[in-house]
C-alpha cells in the first residue's frame, strides 16, 4: 500500500521543485526549527495524509509535542491509516499548522515478533530526524536502489519529472 | 561522522531558467534527463535528447544479461573473448577492475554466479555516456538519473547546486536525507528488487546494509562502490573511505547510520 502521508509542493518557482516529504517512521521528538517553506507553493492546510484510519490514536505510546517553531495559525492533526512497513504495522499522527508539518508522532506501533520490536525500537528514532528535516526541502532528483520501470510510476522521481515535462 | 545542518528556508521567489525533464525507459528501469536548455531551440533539444537516449539503448543492447544474445551474455558463456566484442565491453571491464581494487574486493563482477556480471557498474557508466552527449551539445546544465543513480554538470539555477534526495530504504515516498551533488551519486539496496546483492566471498545474498550511497567524480565508480557498501556494510564503507574523491553513507539493516565523511547533508 503505497498511499502514505506525503505532500508534494509543486513550486511555482521557475524550474525548481519543492518537495515536502514525511513518513510514518517517526517519533514525536522536537521538530527541526523553522524548516518550513514559508508558505511557498500551493499550501495544503490542515490536511495530513491519509484520512483517519484504523489507528487508535487516543493511546499514543509517546505523547505528541507541538513544534518549538510555532508556525502561526491553528494546528490540525490527523491520524493516518495503519500501514504495513518492513517489520510490522504502524500508524502516524501528523500535525500541520498552516502549510507546515509541525509534528509527526507514532501513536501505534505493532510489530510482528520480538525481534522486529527490537529493530523498530532502534530504527524509528534513528531515522526520525531525517524525515522531518525533509520538510520544505527542494530537490532535483532522488537517488535510490534501482527501481523497475513499473515501480518508477509511483516514485518521487516520477513526480518530479512531471513538474518539468514538456 | 555525517555532517547535517539545518535546511535553509526555501525561497519561493527563486529565479532560475526553466528545467525540462524527459523520461526514457531503458535497461529495465527509467532514466530521467533533466536539462537547463539554455539557448538550445526546441528542435535541437529533441535531437540532443534522442542522441542521449540512443546511448542508453546501445548500452542496454551490449550489456543486457537478460538478452542471451547480447555481447556480455556471450562473454559470460565463454562464447566470445573481450577482443571479439564491441569496444565498450573492454572499457567497462577495465572500469570494473578499477572498482574491484578500490572496493577492496567487495565489488567483484567476476565472482558473480553465471560469470562476469558488470550490472553493478554499467548503469552508472551508461548515465555518464548519456550525460556526455548532453554536455557536448552545448546544453547549459543537466542531470541524468538512471533509476536512482545520478550524474550532473552545471547548475540548475544561478548559484545553486543540484540537490538530490536519498530515498528512504523503507518508504518509497520519503527521504533519508538530502545532499548537494557536484558530479555523481549512486545508491544501492535491496528494497526495490529484492535480495540481488551477492557477496563475492560467499556467493550468497548479502544483508549488511539497508541502503548504501556513494558520491564522487565518476558515476560508474560510485555505482560500483555503492554496490560494494550495500554488500559489505561497514567493512566496505571503510574501503571506500580510502578512495580519493569518494564518500559513502550507509544505513544499516537496523536503521542506524554511518558515513565516511565528505558528504554534506543539507537536511
């Protein structure tokens, strides 16, 4: 299920793509300060990825914290559908203020077995900061393991290509 | 260790020439060619793109290990010697030798099941060939992405460098980091096409990395070294750290990260 929480802010800026990406493997630690776009691009206010799914967000494993960089405007939160990932299932709760993602929390984490739980405990915190830091970033391309031409269709690179296609 | 600094606020009013992107299917994946056309008119642009894509299809025809009649397949079966084959094969074989040495043996096309298999290098090599066509044509700047391995020249906008996101190994729609690229970046891992990375020492699939990224001046070499780090994990990373001009970034299977230094993350 590839449908996950991500925004593509297609910049009106000449020839450059602003891509805002976040994902579910995140713990609610502090958001990198002021990494936002400053309202660039077609802002999607208060819309946080997949609409509320099966996740019981009322029992977060760790409480969500609002961002130290209060972006102004009311904050909206939405819990995403529980998704399968490499080692189990998790759901994500995303808080958006204005056009900016201010927090990503993981209220639900169910793993397949104790080994996976260990892997998840390590993997999620280590990878959290990178994902949040992608907020507001601009990229020209994506480097990754070679995708098949079928997988390309749903890739971030394909989305970038569409911005400039002639 | 890895140098991460906070991303600068984006500038929505940034001026720059319009980019043109063209996507071409070849070698079982999709190549994205992103250009700053400069003064090149539309017709010239199409002709240049056609010539660049022709090099990709030529590389596909010569190096396909799926096509049993391709020159590299004949070499693998021992039906032909290097000297009997198109000169590109010897050129790639020489680059493979250099990469095998540089990687401390973690990249070894001669140790693959079924015989000589340059797949871990040849896509990066093909990207460089296509990029050279664009460079010679007078295009101001370009970046070619061969299914996740990228090479570039020039600037996408005045004062800017090409920015490349590193795909998150467990999420197709997320990034593990963003770097600025002067010449080439390659990433290797098993999250797209399953466990195809073979340890030359054992002949078995390796699981020592979730994602391995290498930057440097040549994409053929970076591609091979990324394969090496994906196979050899921390041990191969140490080898790449000794190769002048190249840097590596490894995400281990447990999600922890390490790097050789030399890669500056903008986020």
